[in-house]
């Protein structure tokens, strides 16, 4: 009878060890899921930021094109103004 009690005690100890290991593994898995979720969220934010940068770059490119056109027009106007004032100073 004593031996049966000892065996049952060892079985209980092994089951407790297994239960603790399963609980630890569950906690580790939960932490991994949390980390993957954070990484996914971070990746989505990076993607959004890259899209915003691309839109900003396109807007800057368009602005630079308008500036170049305006500068060219201004240069032509300045040249024409020099021609007209040159008539009076010559």
C-alpha cells in the first residue's frame, strides 16, 4: 500500500511538472503572438509612411515643374522688358 502511495505521489509530481511546462509554453506562445502582432502593426505603419513619402515626392516634383515653368516665363518677360527699356536708353 505504501508503494502505491509513493507511485501516485510521483505521478502527481510529474503531472505538476508537465502542467507547469504547458503553462510556460502557453505564456511563451502568447508573447510570440503579441510580438508578431506588434511587428505587423509596425510594418503597416512603415508602409503607410512610405506611401506618404511617395505622395510628397510626387507633389514636390510637380511643384518643381511649376517653378521651372514660372522661372522660364519670368526670364522671357525679363528679356522682353530689357528689349523695351533698351529702346528708351539707346
